[in-house]
């Protein structure tokens, strides 16, 4: 065991940097007007040197690509979103009284909380949310269906 202790910093440094899936999910939600399914948080991808591109795919979903590293994957639209995207309407993504996922994301971190929306909102709207432990109220931006974010 004592032989491995000096090697721990080297082993930690040898692990590749991973793409911030939560931050990528926030970008996707904004690009899709909250109509895409969430990205599976278990996904592990090498960090792209440039921000990955997010492009619509034939009204069926979005393709996320890192051209520099050669990875890409598709994320489908949620049910009923094809109709909203075809008509160009924007629906309410957060309802008053609904439990929402709050994402606080920075350059190299992401924290998730559950809160209750005090007001309804569409994509990009600022809405007030209440956190349960101390009933603190914060303003967050709607980023998807049942999701809001607070930028650092």
C-alpha cells in the first residue's frame, strides 16, 4: 500500500479530461427549445478541444459532434416535440408548482438540485424557484422541460 501512495498523483493525472455532460445538456436544451430528451449523464466522452456542435437532424432529434476527436451521438426529441418544432410554437416548459431540476454550471463543474417553480415559463424565461431546506428563493432561467439553470 505504501508503494502505491507516491503513484496516486501520476495515476490521477493519467486519466483523460471528460466532456461536461451536464453543461452540454444545458446547451442542447437551449438549442432544441427544450424539446430534446436529456443526455444520459452516465455518458463518458473525451473533452472536445472546441465546443461540440449541435445540429438538428430531420425533425427527429439533434446530433452532437466533436469533429476534432471524431465522436458524435444523437439525442431524440421528446414526444410531441416534432409537432411544436414544425409549427414554430414555443410551449411552456416549466409549470407553476412543478418540481424542477436546477443546474448550476460553471466552466469546470456542475451541481444539480431539486426545487419547486413559483411561476411558469418558456425557454429562456427567468422564473423564481423555491428550495425546500430553507425555503430560499432564487431566480433561474428555463432551459428545458422541467429544467432551469443558474449560470455562474
